[in-house]
C-alpha cells in the first residue's frame, strides 16, 4: 500500500517496508472516528 505510512500490520513488526505495527484494533478506532462521514453525500 502506498503511501507506506498507511500500512498497518496486526501484531507483526515490518522493519523492511516501514509498515506500522498495532497490537490491538482498538488503536485504530480514534483514527476511524476522525474520518469524514461519506454516507451523507
């Protein structure tokens, strides 16, 4: 996935490609809630 800062790996560290590691999907909830609601368009 490009850009590389958008790559998210669950409980896996990727030192080669620079993906972001998360240990819980809870870590993503605040980011998802901050996204605009596209259903109102």
